């Protein structure tokens, strides 16, 4: 997705992405996974082997954006 976003942005263009915040401060976004766990069911997260918050690591996100070709990356929580 990042490579495609880089491909279509105009030269010197600006893009913005938003990801979920910190897990500890996002009770609403953890409700589904908590309910699935309480019912002892397999969740889509389990099938993907990653958390809904897998993009929440600032350094990893910056590295992914730079790998896709973006420069002057600004990232904050």
C-alpha cells in the first residue's frame, strides 16, 4: 500500500496516513478482540498472526515509509 501511495503521489506531494493509537489508550478498538478471546474463538488477528496495532511502532512505521521511497517523514503519536 505504501509503495502504491508513493507511486501515485505528485512530485513534491504531501501525503498523510493515520493508524490506531496506543493499545492502552484505545479501549474501543480492543473491544472486539477481547470479546472474541472471552468466547474462546479464533479472531481475524489470530489468523494474520499480528495485532490490530501492528503499525503503531513509530520507528517501524518511519522505516516502512522510507523503504517505500518517502522522504522528510514526520510521525507522531
